[in-house]
């Protein structure tokens, strides 16, 4: 279920598939979008100046209990860039931080938000020595990627503020951190898995970091109970999005999609529908023109409520027409300009 600004309720049989068809010459993005603060609950969407209070979120003069919230999109004024490195975790999180050193099985990191911390290296999925790199699923474990030159296989021996030591097929090498882009470690099969709380909140910050844990609202801040860091306090100005995962609500990007039909307009290939991070949206799915997607809806209920907002992509021109169908029944046709 997408929880966003356009609301439509309808009953669906248990075996129904939702069919999304986009026509036109622009891409279309489904999102929870905002120009000011937005709070989405199960029953309403509120827009306006947003503040955190004790156990609640206030939108203008209205207070909503935090445990009733599904999505928050903040009108944050915090910095968009702070630290220069990114660590990707096996939990699916990514933190914008400064990497100070790697010694033994501990990675020492530093940031304005969480201070100086040592984290277990077995929880690390990738280390970016340059912020803003896309995380490619094709990255080979046990490999150092460089801005120039071929990828270098091997295990990291240590890292300090200016150098990287790697045990490569050529022997132990010491390299400058300048020019290194990413290191992908090999998974440690003996490391215990990091267990997240059931249905954790996703908290995205203005610096691009994503934290997962149980969050609670307090005056001017958010407190997050994190499985690795313990309790951390996040200033309200640093929060960009919060997505709460609660029983009975599923975001559409969590549904399995199949029978995706792409008909390129100007080239032989184009990207399949994909999730995208946006400053003004908590969760999005971007689809290209002439695309049909089938989603298999959940079977735990025969009645669903579907909510969505439609906006054109950042580089779009013209308009796009979109159709939603359940089986052979057209539920909604909309024009996205």
C-alpha cells in the first residue's frame, strides 16, 4: 500500500493483481511528496509547519500521537552534506560519517550525530571513501575499487586517516586513501547477525544517512533505539523522512512485481521500475514511459485501501497518463504534468 496524498478505497479479491500502465514521453514517480512538512496516518494526510513534541508530532496546530503516524516528511533546514565517507551496513542502513581507522575487527567512525564510535567490522557491507556513490549489487566482495585503475582484490589490513593497507595477490600494499572509492569486504560466516527490532522505523537524515530502529518523538528531537549504537538523539532539524512499518500497512515497493513490460520510445533499452531517494519524498517508485507493471497484492485481506501521489520526474517534459487496474477493472486514470 502506498500511503500518500491521493486517496482511493476499493475492495479487491484475494487473487487480484494490480496493474500499473504509464503512457507518454516522461517518466512518472509515485511518491510521498511535500513542499512543507507532511504527516500521513491511516486516515488522513496533514501538511504544514512540523515540530516534534513529547510522544507526538505537531502539524501547524494539530497534534498527532507518534504511534499513529505512518510517514513523516520534514521541512528540514539541516545540512545536506556533512561528513565525507559512507559506511553501508548488513542491516540495509547507510551512514554518512568520517572513517578514522580500521584496526583488527573494529572500524572507528566519527560523526557530528553519533560522535566517536567503534563498530564491529563484520556488520559492514561496504565502505565508501567518497560520499555519494551508488551501491552496486555487482560489487565483488573482497575488492578495493579505485577512482582510476583496475579494482584490486584482497583483504584490508588496516586503514588510517590518509592510507589503506591491503593484502593483495601482489603482497601487502600500502596505498593513499586519495583515489580510493569503495571497499567491499567478504562476509564473515562466523559473525552473529545484527538483529533489528520487529518492524523498525526507517529514519533518513538530511545528510543522506538511513538509520533503522525504534524511534520515539520528544520535544525538538527524535530518539532512536539502535541495535548497534544504543540510544541516540537526533535533532529535529537533521531529520528528513521517517517511515514507520506497522501491522496492516505495506508500501508498494515491498510487493513482488512481475510481468514488467517495457516499450522504449527512443532507444533499445531503458531502466526497469526502481526505488529512488528524493529530498521531498519518503518512498518512491520511478517508472519510465510505456511501462506496464503487475503487482501481486497481499492475501491476508480481501479489502485494501490504496493511496498514492503522482509527480513527474526531475528531468521530465510534457505530461504522462497513468492507469491503475485490478483485473479488468480500471480503478483510476490520472494525468501527471
